[in-house]
C-alpha cells in the first residue's frame, strides 16, 4: 500500500466529515497569493502553499523552488510520477497528527496553511493539447439510437477503437467561470437555410479527464503498461455542448464550434495514486481488443458522479447520479491508442473521457440523453421543465470516490449560464 | 502602398534572381546562434539576427529585447500588427541600398547578417492551438465524389459553413524533419476485423496556414473586418494523412490519428503585408453567406503552389501545380467563423486551409485525388508508380507569389518518409 493512502492517517488540520479533501487526497492546484501564483495542495478547508512550504526546507531537498512559483502546475508535475509520489508522501507526513515539524512551527504554519475562503484558486493547468474520447458504451449507444439507427446504434469501429477527437485547448476554463450562451449556425431539419443565433440546445456533458506529466518523442508509441508513468492525475470535466450547432456542422469532420466555446474543469488535480483504493475491473470487452490495446491490472475507477441544476427559482436539484466505472475503454487504452501512431504526448495535456452514462436514465450524463433529445423533459422543483440548459441555470457537478474508510473527492465544477449578447 | 512593398526597392545584400526572399518579403523565423534562440528575418541567402540588430539600437526604441531573445516568434508577433508593420518597415530601410547605417557598420553587419548555411533554422512557433479547415471546393467535391455520392458530392452544410476541425498542435514539425511511417488500425472493406500495422496509404495534403498575433476574450466574436488585426502572416503547410487509418476511424467524430502523427510547416512566416500586391477576388459564393461571414475587400491571394516527389531513384519530379487563389472560403471568413461562438483565439495559433485543389487534375493537392484513390497511379521518372507516398520518398512543396516586379516566396517544406519500426 502507498503509505499516504493509509485510511488510518489523521491530520492535525481539521477536516470536516465528508470533505473531498482528507489527508489521503492531497491534490495539486494553483492559488494566487499577493498577486503571485503558487502551486498548492488542499486539505479540508485549507490550502497548503507549496512555494512557502518548500522554501522552508521541510519538503526536503528534491524540489526546485521554481516549479512551485509558477502560474500552473505543469512544471511541477513534469518532474515525473516518482517525484510527485514523493511530494505527496512528504506532505502527508507533515500533515499527519503524529508529526509535529509543521504543526508546531506557528509562523510557518500560518504562512503556508491558508483558509480556502481567503485565497483565490486559479486555473491549475496550462493545457497544451486537449483530446475528448467517446468511451462510454451507454452514451455512444444512446446517441447512436437517437441520431442514427436503434438496431445498429454502435458504429462498426466503436468496439475496436477508443474513438476520440481533438478539441480546443484555449477555451477550457475553471469551475466558477460563467459561460455566455454561444451563438452559431442553426438549421432545423425543415428549415431551408441556416440562421446565426444563440443555441437553443445548450447541454452539459458529464466527464472526467486525465492530465499527463511526461512526454514521448514524436514517432514513439506508448504501451498500456507504460501509460502509468504518463498519467499524473484526474479532474472533473464539463464539456459544454451546443447540440443544434453540432448537428448542422459535424458531418464529415466532427464536432467543432459546438464544443469550442467552453469546457469547465475542477480546480484540484487528484493524484492517480490517491485513487488506487478505488480501482475496479472494467466491463468485459468483446471482441477482444487488438494486442496494443490489451492491458494488465485494473484500470477502471469507482468514482461517483452527480449533476445538479440550480436556478434563481430553486435550490440545487440532483438530475444525474452516475459512475466513472462504467467506462468501456479505460485511460491506459485511451493513451496507448493516442500514441499508437507515434503522436507525441506533452506535459499538461488533458484527455477527457467523453460523456459518462450508466445503464439507467438517472445515470445518463447529458440533457440530450436525460430528456431523449428534448422529447421527455425533466421536471424541476419549481414546476418548470428543462429540455436543455436555460440562461441563469447553474450546472453543478460533483465527483468522489468513497468506501467505508475514506472519501477522495474532486470538489465541484460549477458554471452559471449567462444570456447571449 | 506599404513602403516596404515598393518593387523598386533594392538591397545592398545580394539577392539571387528568383529568390523567395527579396527585400520586399522580410519574413520572421527562429535561428539558433551559440546555442541560443533568436528571432530572425531573411533576405536572399542571409538571415538577419534581430536580437543582435535590436541591441545595436538601429531598430529604434520600440522593441523590447526580450521578444527577440526567444525560442519562438510568439512574443514578437504578439506585439501586434502595427508594431510588426513598423519592424518590417525599419528592417526594409536598413537593408535598402539607399541607406548606409547598417551597410557601413562592418562589425555589426557581420554579427547580424549571417549566411543561411552557417545557422540552424528552428521551429518558428510555439503553436498553441491548431485548426484545419476544409475550404477548397474542388477538394471537398473530389473527396465527396470518391467516398460518398458523385451526384451530391458537397454536403448540405459546406456552402454555408467554412467547415473545420480541431487538430493536434504537438505534432506539427519543421520542414526538414523526417517523418516515420505511422502505424494504426486498418480495416479494408472486406476484412472481418481490423489489424494494427503501418499505413499503406500515406499521403500529403498541400495546404497554407495562417498565424494569429492577437487574442480575444472568451465569449467575444470577431468580425471579418477585425480579422485583419489578428492575422500576422502565413506559412506553407503539409498536413500528412494516413488515408486507411482515417477511413476506419473518422465516423462520427472526424479525423484523429490519421492526422496527428505529423504536419510539416515552412520555416519563415511571411507577413501578410508582404502579400498585399497579390490579393485577388475569390470565387463567387452562392448562396450568399450569412451576414457574419460577409466581407469587404479582397481576401484571396494568388500564390503558386508546387509539389515534387524525390526518391533515391530519381530527382524531384513535379506532380502538382496549384494555387491558393482557388480557396472558396477565405481567411477572414475562416477566422470570423471560428470566433462566431466566442471561441478565444490565441497568439501563435495556426489555422490551416485544408487541402488546396484546383479545377484540373494537375492542381489536385493530395495523392488521394491525383491518383483517384489509387486507381490511377502516377508514373515517376524511373518508371515506378505511386499510388501513395513510399518509404524514402521526399515530398517537397514550394509556395510563391509572383508578378512582373517581385516574387514573395515561402521557401520550401521538405519531408523525407522513413520506414515504420
């Protein structure tokens, strides 16, 4: 067992019950202190300023100060898996209630342990490349049934290839950043010509995404086993979509402006190590994938996923309860596939899962599926209906892995929709 | 007229006849000098080290030294169109044979004017986001005819939308960098299951790409008129493609690994100002595009495009002579469309045209079209045939705008194909 995962560990920092951030989590993010960006971790309702902590010498001698005094965590995670394991382990020890080095140094403690309400939490990553997969079989089946043919909902390639597409990195934003309803070309089936106007089918997509911390040279592939060295951790991800823009633009080259107006990520990148207790078997893959996509060990994760809608008229109403474990293709397969043509992975790339849907309606990860393309609206607490997302709605996502001993959470992704200009 | 475009200008630096880089061009790129990267321009067979020149004070006071002592031209062009116009104008004056400031300073001249054979020319851009359009009507028609339906070759959205898709930025490489034949999943029509192996249908795509030098805030659109402030210049672009990987993977989310193994760009980014004399009318657009895609002025460019294949068995054989002026959708429309959903453009983004094909076979911009999907191979000088690109072939592209007075060229994009592992 990784020592920092020991469920018996307790911190001298108070951690509220059911917090996403016990001592067993210790994710990485970015805070702004006196107008400067620092890499930080989080425990309970506190952030830990790693730039201050490292300067004190308590983290040991392995970490260059520069990587913590940075606008993004890229240079830090770019030190590699093994040093990131070290960092989490040292941090765990300093916060452990059996160790007093940091606890007893009041001056340092006050400077590096800051209540989260007193700091600005910033975008953790400088996202270099962003890819969105399409790896939930339930989602792909639902979409195929709605838009193509219920008898042949899955396309012939789907069970052979972890299908994915390149997305837009520039428009990925932090949880809490509002999104303006995008405009685009819309053309209904019976319209003679398209019009340019605000989307009428604004949708969320419930996703998780992984972040890479290692690069390969262009031309070199990565085996499923080797992917472990490349994947630093995960975030919760809302891949905003405009369904009407998408349906008119996406043939033959795929989704484009229907996606590139915004995608929202959670603030704290959870180290894959912290999720180790939640590794589970994935669904049986039949037909057996080609050798380069075969893998050893467990690569699915039991992570609960909830989505709520809140509006000026009602408090958050839960509309989805799903789970990341439903994924048909796992991260090891996604990354091995991505590099199977020699494509070079970079530090700070983001690889999203695609919409995560489970087997029953409550576990569908988008309004498109929940309302079956708007034909079966959701009733909200104030009696209103939702086919898609309305102006001033807030979409709130939560992700957490939980067993009898520990809860490792991702915090939230919360986004308010502002009206179009 | 922009003074630096005056065809009567002559430089005291010798410029060979038919050079792509007369005093009227003055593109930007990156050179490596004593292990340090500097921004440079080019005239004839010399590069001009702008870091050295700026330090001398001869460029005036407007330019921060930092932007020239950089691994990429991003920070330099990020100063904006107006300062880039200034830079080109001041450079033009210093190189003009009527001015002696630089010509007469032997020491400085020797330090900042370096024969191109004595320097390493590097990747000019840190490419932030990369989008590939699909804007040649001849290319889209050819592909639609081959793969779908000759009667309805163009999809219904094509004449309304400058169709494009997000591409992979990490795998864009400099001319001269060899490309290893990529592997991927291949499945012929009659194969029961796919196999993983080297592509048998490796192809080039003859494209041009533009580079942005200004960013908009997420949520804000850009009008076609405003695009002038965003587009710094252009490069020649070979968007390598594996047709067999593509045909199996691309439905429904578009091209992915069939493209992300490599795309090659030319080393010198040509300022759009230098191309002003070559602006021409584009094809008539019928139906008339929606108002946000309408534009004033001329936005097509008369740029000749040639492609050669060279092999160990024969000297370069020209297989394509095409022209950028054939583009149906122009750059102003492409960029306005890209930002029409509020997508944020960044400094150093690359926006490629899509394969540029003209009306006749010799002007088709890919082997796919030239050989009509391999059914009509090209005869090479040694008697061999090409359906697609073979190992050890070199694909060489040239682009140049030329009239009676001046030739503004892009240099070459040359790439050798290495066998798969």
